[in-house]
């Protein structure tokens, strides 16, 4: 990472933490679970996270697509975007009523879906696309997750909560058995993706592994010759999967149907735009995130055959069933309609 990129990263992290503090200060989770006020039509506050996984939202924001589809339905929609890091902060913001839409991993979605059943009834809205997530290490002694030792530290967005952490638990269960699914939690640490990527690239810190997402994992592999992939999320999940999703409360879904539909229509349009215009999409990402990422590397990420931009969730059910099997959630999801709100574009998902 360049000095300018590092400065931008620190500014984003500082902003994220300040926003999270402002949103969540004094919030008690048990109180928030009691239920929240219905969202008003024409109001939409969206929490997004770091990385190319949020490119759909970057395009939607840059092109003002929500506002466009709202006006087509006769509604003026005020849209605000909040940058947060980690599923815990995003979930708390949603439960406290400070946002209508949460953008985080499918692991945090399952956690909140399970906890809020019969209360706020949180469910998924749409996928942000399929992306392979890599667990990258700069430790030459580590060739698989079995090689991580007590001196290693694996950076994830939120220990035991983020989708990266849940996939690592799933991989651990496959290797050591369900009883040891959380074996690597003890050497995992919660670090935002930009900070973790800088640690892997530079080396010399306690962080020797980072389970990230694009573009951070790609920067690590490109800028540190010692960096290598230890684990690919697709291998654990059984193929291309929608690991990062958008979700909200039943109150938003039912009380703001025009806003909800405009949002989903905007996401669908953004997905088609990115697929057809990867170069322009890369320019939008750089412009909206102030990224110093090499445009050539960014375009390579967007056009990676393993990456698909679409709103229909794919291959998400398995993670929820694993989480239930090991006791991470009480309810067992059986079908996509259990944990995603109904829509023709969503109902065909998995």
C-alpha cells in the first residue's frame, strides 16, 4: 500500500469508528431486541463495509439509482450511507433503529435472523454478489489452517460473528470435528480489513493471517511475495457463494414497500451495469472510496470468473445449517424463504 493509500485507510477506519460510536453509544442489545419503530417511506439509511464486495452499493450511490427508481414510483427517497466495520457493529446499528439496511456477511444475517424471530424478524433483502474470500498468510510455516500456532494471529472483521470467522469455524469443524469448530477463535483478532491487509503486506506484526475479501486479499498477494492462500471460502461452502448480503427488519419490508422495491430495483440495475461495464465500475469504486488501488488490479478482481454480481443469493443455506448444528443459532433454516424476504428475484436463490 502506498503512503497515500494508508492515510486514506486510516481516515476511513477513524470515520468508521466515530460513526459506530455515535450510532451505538449506550445501546444495550437486550433493549433493542424489544422491537423498533417502523421505517418511514422515503427514508433509507444503509450500512456498508470496506471492499469491492460493496461495489453494488458504490454504483447505486454514485449513479443515484435508488432516487431514480423512487421517483419512477412517485416517491422522493432520502438516502444516507454509513461506513462500518464488522458484523457486530452493523447488527447493533440495525437493531437500534439507526439504519434500515445492513450490509454484512451471511453469518451475521443468520445470527440476527435467529435472535429476532418473533420480534423484529430480520431477514435478507439481497445478495451483493458472489466473491471468493481468501485466508492469506505471510508465515512461511503455514500451509493449511492446521499449521497455525499459538504465536499466530488471524485477523477477521469480528471474531465468532463475521462471515469470515464462521467459514473458518466451518473449515475447522470439517478438519477436527464439530466439537472443535471454534478451535481457531482463540488466535483470531478483530481487525478492519484495511489494517489487516497492511499488516500482512508489511509483516513484522503479530498478525500472520487475514481472512479478508477483495481487494484487500488481492493486494496482499500482489504486494508481499511471501503471502499465500491458505483457505478459499468456496472450497468450504461447496462452490460459488454469496457471502456478503443486505438485510433489514420486517418493519422496513412491510411499512416501506415503495422504498424497499426502489432499493432492490436499484441494486439489480447496478449489478447489470457492473457486469456490462467493468471498467466504468472500477472508476466508480476508485472515485467513491478514494482508493489508490491499481486500476488494472481492480478490473482483474471485477472480471474474475469466480466473481458474479447479482442480487439473487446463492449457496447460503449450508452455512446456516452448520451454525445450527454446532449450536451457534437455535433455529434451523430449511429454505431461502426462511431467512430472506420474498421477491421473485430472491425466491429462486439458495
